[in-house]
C-alpha cells in the first residue's frame, strides 16, 4: 500500500513537472516565433 502511494506520488509529481516544462517550452517557442515573425515583417 505504501509503495503504491509512493509510486502514485512520484507519477503525479513527474507529470506536473513534465506539464510545466512543456508549457514553458511552448511559451518560449511562441515568443521566439513572434520575435522571428516580427523581424521578418
């Protein structure tokens, strides 16, 4: 039971970190594309 709780906690933590990292990556990519698009105009 304890092992299952630890696995669930680790999974949820990794999912949160992955989601935050993907969101940060997409935001930086969006900012970069806007910057490049602004330079191209």
